[in-house]
């Protein structure tokens, strides 16, 4: 099995969602993670804060990403799958897809 990274963007907007909607969404995420863990394919994952800094060449630091951006990466998972198609099938379980979110699926390069 190979490792794949899921990068999550968009989905439920915490600034406009009610506390109940946020709770329901989190329960769906926890259920999905528990399912992946029970199958032995979930390796790691975390949510990311909506703010940060970017370091560019010549040590230039800029603000961002910005909360208003629909392209902000909200979190990541590392999962195990046989190939990219299998990883895409796993990604279809993302609770944010029906809410307009997206999942970028990328092969993790292993240097040996």
C-alpha cells in the first residue's frame, strides 16, 4: 500500500454556520476518521488554523492564507491505498464534499 495525502478545502463555513451545524459536521468527520482507522488505512491528519504566514525566497514573509479564500487548506489526512483511484474512492467519504468542499489527493513520495 502507498501513502496518499488528502488536502481539504472549502466546506462548511464556520463564520456562518450555527453551533448545531458545526457540531453535526464534526460528528460526521469523527465518524469518517473512525471508519478509516477501523480499516487500518488512516495514518495521520489534523485540521489547520485559517491563518498563517508564507516564507518566500530571499526570506520575504507575507501574511496569508486569508479566511475569505475558498482555496484555503483547512486540514489534511495521510491514508493508505493501493493506488490513486483507490485513494479517490476513499476521499469520496469526505463530509465537506456535499457542502461545496473539495479534496485534493496526492501521492506521497517515499525516498529510500
